[in-house]
């Protein structure tokens, strides 16, 4: 037998098998439709399926699973599903007598609920539907709430009853997505496509399969009130609810970020902006605000942080300085002679932000003052002849690829290299201070976060846990790249430079006396009609705090601010104040980053002790708190004598006590407990008393006390009043 014949035989066998399989499936369907019987619980006789389907409210339906909720870091709900109900009726179900007796009442109730038609109109709609034999009538396009549904379950045709002749009303449930915080973080949380009920952006789209759950499809019987009871109670008829997402978003930080950003956008009539707050060590995103101008207001309709690619401007100088330091081509104290005017390189004019140059300054000052000329000269001395090496460092800094955050929509960066079309002799010049590239704010803040984290690059994170009914199904652990982005020495040097920008450079206005800040301003000219134009800027500030022990990295961006004076539209005037407002409020909110108060205990010498008499237990307590080295060794009432020694005051109840040296609050109970009337003049401690100590007491005896500062207005205290 040759190969061709063997192939034909196998094909014939496969054909016969498929034919037999089709016949078997058809026979099974015919059997189930006309011969199989089904008996419900409580029934005495079984019925054929076609009889049961023809005479009852049983049909195939999809039972939608409840979509999972999205939570903030503290457990606050960011998105949840609430049911609404479509109100309809099958007017054929109820018997004639019941229908005629209740349809008018139903019209009155429907009119009172929806308030769009009269009771007569609603009654006429239902009657007309019954006369025409209509199976289902949608009573109103407005869906009702759960509270309204509960009221309707007491209405005619809708109330729960076993009598099919008194039913017909249907309340079909639809779950609608609800955001308790309104528009807050809307672009991050996301929303649903109302037609498909699938996530169309943000976390809703990124975790669609996790949140959606699994719908159930099968035969259901519609009971009173629209409740659907599965005819077959098998596992296929039980929808699986979606899982819950627990994010890293802090609603307080988010509110702080959105408020500060909106204030700046309104102030400068800017086109758009974003703020990112990231935990330094874990990469957890605490706030992600995106606002775009629309009409006279600002809304979240685009995720600028993830997809807003643009030239980063001078914030990119950090990468250039790190590459130069790694190669030991410069050191912070090296003098760079920038001159006093702009320079030209291959026909391109290079100048600092205010025109010209900055004179002779150190490499650190080049960074602090954000000198374009200084950066150009340092690059020219080393990397212009080694462009591949410079691009290799950018790859080491993770600037040539997306961060990999677990959310759809992150745009990959565009980073030039000598092998790409369009590379020119000036490409490296422009790249060194943040042009001829496209990066997103998220990619830049993650780079700065690595510097704050002592060189350890951490992937940004938005979802911490996936849960089902409170049980953790999946937990995302922080991902740290195994290789640091730079040597510890380089990281330490650029950290000092970033602090210098705030203390001596272009961001002095963000300083705070209570905590230190490190960061860098960035002002990039925007391209219009293929040309960079002055007066149109992309401004940003990226930094971290507290600088000595970083906890948060923050990026603030304001795009295309407007104002009468272009010199006030740079990042130091526009974006840096947004950073300051966000950082100040976060610092006030998060007490864990406050420096502990240090109280230095001081020994109080004996001669400086003010107390000369008192109750020993009280003096021990005060001395322990104030660290006083001279305390009484005696018990009860004591007095300090010459030389600082203490002796007990033996106070007899039948004698006048010696209260000299005691404060008035101690002297009063000693005297009044002996039935004496006390008159006190002045304030402070008792310096003299009118009756000699040790005298025998008499009934209702009066004693006058002179206190330490008696020249002040006197206050008399009568112990009997």
C-alpha cells in the first residue's frame, strides 16, 4: 500500500466518525426536546421539556457575575458595582380577573414612581400589550434603584407569590459602575464601556479578566420581582464573582496631588499637567493625577503620566551627569569655563535659559544652575567621540524601555542612537540636556526614584493585592532590578547635586525648614510647526524627600503655561511650587517621616533648686521628671535646711504647723484640716505666717500668710468660705 492510499483510508475513517458524531448530537437534541422529562421539586408528575417551556416563564439567559471592586490603600472604595433594575411586565401571565382588578392600581403606582406619564396612560399601555399578545413590555427606560425595587415587590404583578396567575412583573438587574470619589483618579481607576460592560481604560481595562468574573448561561425561571431561579442547579448556572483589586493609591495623597495640580493649571491657564507620588523603596504609586483643559475647566481624560511622551528637558541632565561621573570624565569640583555668551556647535546655538552663559563655574554648579553650555562642554570633552558609550549608559539607567507597570497604556520611550535614521552630529548635544527623545513622566520619575533609592531601580506598582471575599489570591511583590544603575560613589555625588539645586540652584523656592528636599527643574521648549519656540514650555520638577532619608519621589508637570512674562514660565516658577505644595502637605500628613524630638536632660545643681519645703512624695516625682540631683531622703512633710540637707517636719494635729516655704496649695490643707481660718496675701510660696509654729491650737483660730510676691494685688483666701 502506497502513501496515497493510506492517506485516503484515514480520511475516509475521519469522515465517517464526524458523520456519526453529528447524528448522535442531533438525536440527543431531539430526545431532550420531545422525549426527555423533568420534574421540579414538590411536583408529583414529570413533564416534557417542550410542555414546560411553552407554559411557563422559562428561557435561556445569561446571569452576569458581579464585577470585582477596586480599593484604595486604606480600604476605601474607588470603584464598585451597584445594581439597577429594568422594569417590565409580561401582561399575558396574570389571569383575566386578577389583571382587570389590578391593572388600574398598577398604572397609578407607575405614574407616581416615574412621573412622566399619567396613570391612565400607563394603564392603557399595559392593556394594549395584553390585547396584542405581547410577551414583554418595557414600562420605562429609566432603571430603578435597589430601594425602589424593594418597594415594587409589594405592588400588584410584582409581589412575591406562588400563584402564577397573579404575576407577570419583571425586574431585570443590571450592574452599573459607581465611583464613590467621583472623578478622583478616574483615568487611573478607569471606567467601563456601557455597551459591552468591559473595561475601556485604566485598571478596569488592564485587569478586565480578573475583575469581570465568569457569567453563567442556562435555563432560568423568572419568579416574582424579576428574580431568576436556575432550572438546572448545576455548576454552570452559578456565576463566579470577579476578584477585588487592592491598589497602592492613597486617597489623601491623591486629593493633595489633584488639588495642587489644578490650582497651578488654573493660575497659568495651562493645557495639561500631571503629578506622580511614588514610594521610594517599594515603587508603590501613592498618587497619580492627570488633568487636561477642556473648555473652562480641567478633567481627567488622558493619562499623561503613562502615555504623555515628550522631550523631558533639563531633568534629563541628571542622566548626563551620571554618565560623566561613572566614566570619571569630571568631578563635582572641576571648573567649567562656559564664558559669558552662547556658543555654536555645527551651526546650532547653545545658550543657558536666560541667554548667554554662566562664566567659570564648577561641574556641580553647572548642574545646580542648569547650564546648557556647561553640559555641552563637558560632553564635548568626552562623549562626543564616544556616542555609543553614552547610549549604553542610558540603557543601564533603564531609560530606553517602558517601566513595565502592570497597567495598559504605557507608551515606550523613543531614545536615539547612532544606528538610527536621522542621527546627526548634533543629536548627542541635544540629548545631553533633554531633547531629541520622547519619554513619559512615569519613566522619568522611576529613574529619579532609583537615585533616591541609592541606585536600586524599582518597578512602579499600582496593584498590591488581588482578593476574593477578603482572602488574598495574589500579591504583588516589589521588583528591584538586580543590578544598580550606577556605582555608590556616583549616586552619592548626584544626590549632593540634587540637594544643591534646592539650596543654591534653580529650585531655592521649594526649601522647607523642617525637612530637606533634593530635585531638579526641567524646562523644555515645545515644538510647533517643526520648530522649538520660545515662550511655549513643558515644565517639570522631579525630586524626593526627606533628602537625608528619602521616603517619597514626586514628579510635577505643567504643560504650556501662559503668562505675560516668559521668564516666569520656567519650571522653577511653575512646576516647582506644585512640588512644594504636595511635599509640604504630605510631610504634614505622614508623621512617620518627621524627625524625632530630642530632649537632652540636664542635671540641676542643688543650689539652683527652687523648692525649699513640701511633701516628700511630690518632690520625688518632680525631681525624677526634671532630673534634679538633690531630693529629700525623709518621708512626709519635709524642709530643706542650710547646706541643702532635708529634715522632716513633725506636724502635730494639736499644734500650729510651720508652713513657711510651702506653696499655698500645700499650706492650705495643713491649716484648714486643723479648723483654722486662712487669709493669704500675694502669690507663690509662704514666706511668713502670723502665728508661731508649735503653739497650741484654739477653736476657730485665724492665721495670716504672706506669700513670696506680696507686692502684687492681693487675693484673700478665707478657709471657712
